[in-house]
């Protein structure tokens, strides 16, 4: 990864929200914690992008944040960094071309023969979205089962983003034949405009899956029907058949009993997946005592909660723990099965942690994303990033968006006594990636 300069984000502030009470912030609930997020605005970023005297990492870094903004871009400005866009930067260049609109189709077609899956995914997404024959192209790509999963995810998303009604149809019919990132994309498409017609296929999906897929299917079923049934496909089917027999819409009566989806949680953050990385702050500021507590610090509270959670993690799950301070301290190189032995060793690992140094939050996230089996991140921090290869909030948000472009890793965050600026950053990180944000003052 290139080290990006830290001086670019002082020119403007992005207002995140008005103040509200501390607590749990859920995706789409309209509530946001108070705070201002320092992110350079599009005009200043565009000026840096076009400045031929600026260093290449500055220009490409500006392009990365411009792509995160998802605003239209001038084609000539993007073309100006084509000669710099090599290796890991080429997918970013292709993504930027899509933001240039239909006039960039020819440029995208020129990249279509690249073999790098990330580049091909960006190119095909752009062509599906912008080209006149984009809908036909998407259906063709989706029919190729040997095609790269990233490309097929991009094709389905492009079909949805161009407003084709076939996107919902394709997502629904693929629930029983897809897996991994593609299945998560199908569920994401269905969440855009859920319908009662989705209920039967979702119940079938629930019957054949557990973990995150099952939990997300239940969330969708609850939103569509109003019933608060848990992950029991037989109960869902019973009520569906009852409504069919009665000739009534599958909607819960006002007096229907039930409960919210019952899941594991860490410090109030629901855990929906069986592939989890706990990315935890181990900086020296975590040793501060909690308000009205004689003994507990932020660190001891974080460790106690994790130790209490460990026995509840199901054996079919896999997990890892990444502590970040100035350096990274990782439990295992990749996620491990949640066996009794692994849990015991993880408990020892967290209980022996020394909390010292700075806040290399970017490094902690980068380490977690190295694991291909990752489905969910729980990130806890009590401050803004202060050390590591990247400390600017906007740059970190843009980089994580690139890592997670086609993967659907769910990122939830916990702000543990953090400043308003750090709180705003943690909230935005969770909001960008389908997660929850918990604010603990």
C-alpha cells in the first residue's frame, strides 16, 4: 500500500449530523451521532487530481476519495492519471471512468480484456450501467457460472443500478443456486424493494442456511410481513400457508406475539455472521477509567465483554482477534474454528494484552480484510487514527470502500468514549458497510 500524505484533509468539513442521545445506531434508521468528519471536498480533490506538479500518490489518493464520494467526474480529468494507474490502482481508474458517464464507455471497453478480476468487475459494472446494451450484457454475464464471482456480482449490481426490473427477478431466482458474495448481493438487491412475492423463496433460503445468510433472510421476512419470528423456517412456512388458506396478505396482525431476531452481541452490537473478526483498540488511551467506575477501564470492559461472549460463539463459526496500537497484535494469521481449545487460547490472548502506544486503526482493518473468509468485522476504538500507513479519516473510508467493493463484509463499530470527530468517522464507516454503530460515552 502506498503511504498517503496527511495534509490533504484540512480544507473542508463534512457535516455528519445533529446531536442525538448515545446508543445503538442502526442502518437506515435516520439517527446519527453528533460529530463533524474532516473530509476534503470534491472541488479541492479535483484540483489535486489535475495538478501535474503533485506527487502521483497525492493525485491517485484524491481520485480514491472522489470515487468514494460517488459524484460525477469529468472524463478528461480522470484520463489525466491513466498513466499512473497501474497494478492495484487500475481497478480504481476503471471505477472512476464509470462516474464519467456514457462518454467513458469506449475507454471502459479498452480495458475489457484485462484479466485482473477486480479490473474486470469494475469494467463490466460500468458497461452494464452505461452501455445501450447493458441489460443484455448483464444477463449474459450472470448466465456464465464459470465467470469470476466478482464480475457476476458487478453485473447484477449494475443491472439494479440502471433501474432494470430484471435485477429483482434475477436476484430472487438465484437464491437457491448462488453462494458467497453473489448470494449476499442477491439479498442486498432484494432489500432495495422487498415484496410479499419474496417470502416463499426467502423461507426456502432460510431452511437451507445458517449464520449470516439465515439472519439476513429473517430480517427481510420480518420487514416484509411484520411477524417477529426467528430463524425457524417451519414456523415461517406455517404462517405463510395459513394466510394462503385464509386468502389474506401475509402481514402480521397488530396483536401478533413475537420477538426481535435473537443474535449474539458484543457490547450491544448484534453479530450476524459465522466469519467474524474482532478488531480492537489496544492503544494507551484505553487504560482510562470509565466514568463512575473505581476499577474498570475501557480496556478491562472490552476484555470482559469479549471473554463473556466467547462461550456463546457457536462451534460452526470461525473468528479472529486483531488488536491495534502502534503495532498490530494478531491472535492467528486467519480465522479459526470456534472450538473449546481455540476459545481458551483466545481468552488468554486478550487477557494478556498490554494497552500502550498509538492508534493504528487502518492497519487493524487492513489485516482483517486479508482473510478471504471474512464476513463481519466488529471494530472498537476510543479515538481517531493516529499512527500507521494512513490516518486521514476520508482516505481510510475510501480505501475500505475499495476493499469491500464486491465482498459485502458487514462492518459494525463501537465508539468507546471517542471524540465527536472520531465518533463521526466510526459511524460513517458502519453506515457505508451495512453495520451498526454503538456509542458508549
